[in-house]
């Protein structure tokens, strides 16, 4: 397999940037920010990228994405493979296809779809598991989920849900009767459990975190609001150093001031960026004239996506934009923001092979310009997306899936 050499860029190593060469071979990183490539100038077979004045970062990891490019995963879970082919344009190299509240059969369809990649599978982003956001949610905080499919937590509902079959993350409301038993069983099966669409108060949230919930799904949204006498799950999460919070940093779901507050409480290790993107993301409005989220129609105004009653229903956010917004809203460093889109989400689900540039890690890489716009995306060392503006930086033409 061709060796890939990134020369002269600012590579994100650990918590900061270093101007070093990065080398990938056979799908993994074999040179961890070495100054030279094994003491030589490479061979004619190497793919060499001039990364001067560019940033080399771990590929983005999105733990909550409902769809994009006109594809709705909750309507058709098998479309995750089409989505996987398109996401590298946005710098995403791995993701959790997210299925919202739906009939029980839909979750099993998603498990089956994950286990059945296309026979002619080209290099693309990797669906590294599934995120089931529902159906064990509080009807008082249902958001855009179909209320008719909500269920109380019960072991029968999670039959077949385990890490071995690809179920990586489950969002539920921990204050519901039966939730603790379900949390304990999911954790025993290797599944990460997140609190979301919840009316939990701070005491209930604290107990839930003690019972094994380690993550919060889209903090502030679809949960009891923070109050100075009733801090709710929001306050409990912001003050618990062992809890990571996912935030939709699009300027619509959470005000920039609130994002800054979260950063001051949780950054740089306790906040992860999610897009919560839905089908209209990355489409113009004309192409997204009748999009859906699960069983319900949604409308996009080019800034937000809402159900017909005005309820927010996911976002139009791309991960690169989330990174740029986090820097703009909080003043955090670019390196910290990039870690919130890669290292932190990978760590939350226990995947130490992704989200980092280190020897032995999977060579999922995104190359960005100084405006943090995606120039190239490599999935397991294979060039999957090359922006037209970056084509001249390669020592020879390559064939991507574009």
C-alpha cells in the first residue's frame, strides 16, 4: 500500500501543534510527528503532500448525526453507507449514525444495516457504531421526537443492543422508572449511556451520573433549564468533572454566551462537539424542499431546521463550522477546538485508535487551511476528498471517491 507523507504542516499532536512530518502506511500512522521520513526523502511510490501553511488534524468524529445531503437515517438506516461516502467532504472520518425515537423494528434495521456494508465498499468515513437517541425519553422534553413511540425503560426494549453488534451509545431520560436497571445492563454490554430529553433535577442527575451515565446529549436542549435555585441536570453536569457534555455550537441551539459558560466550566476536556445534523444539511433549500426527520416533515430556512410547529429538529451544522464557532464564541485555541471534534468524542466511546495523531492510530486525517476550511480528508490513509484548491499540493494525481 502507498505510503502517505504530509510534509511541513502544523500537526495537532496531543494538545498542541508541532511543525513536523506525518507518515501513514497500511492505514495507520507510522511516523508520529517525526522530523524526517525514516531518515530518507521517500520513494517514487509515496504520495507526498505539501502541507506548508496548513493544519493536519485528526479526522472529525461525530457522535450525533441524524443525516445530511438529503439522507435521513431514521427513515432509512441503510443510507448510513451513502452518508459515509459524503461526509469526508466535511472532514468527518468516523461517526455514529443516530436513530431517533422510532418503532422497535427500526433499531434492529439499523443494527443489520451496520453489519452489511456495500459489497463494493470504497474508502469512506467509518460508521463506528450506532447512537440510539430514544425511545426511553421523557414526554415532557420530547423535542422533535415522535411522542407516540416513546417508551418507559425496560430490559425488553434493549434486546440485542450491545457493543458487539455495534450499539455504541444510547440516550435516555434517567429519571424515568426502570432507567437505572437499563443503564446498568447497557454498561455491562459495553454501551455508553447519555442523559438527554430529560426533566431530571440536579439531585436526580447526580444520582444518574453516579449510576454510570457519563455523557449529556446536546446540553441545554430538550431538558429542564438551569436556574439558580433549580440547577437541573445542566448544573449537575457542569459541576461534575467526570461527565462530558455534547453541545450543538451552531449559534441557534445554544447562545454564544452559554457556549462560553460551558467552555469555562468543562473545557478543554469535558466538552465535545456534535452536529445533530439532519437531512437538509449540505443541501441548498430547493433540493431540501420536503425533508424528513424520522416520520415527520421538517423545514429549513437556511439557518435552522424545524418541525412544522416550529420545534427545532436537528441542525444544519457541519463539524468544521462547529470548530470555527467554538473558537469564535469562547476564544479557545484552535488546537483545543479541534480536539473537541476528534479526540474527546473518540475517548468518550473508548476508541483510542481514532481522534489522535500518534503512532499506531488509524490514519484518519483532515487537512485544513488557516480559515479552518477542509482541504483534504484521508480515511485510513486513503485520500477520499481533495478540494480543488489543494490539488496542486500532491506530488501526483489521485483518484478519490468524489
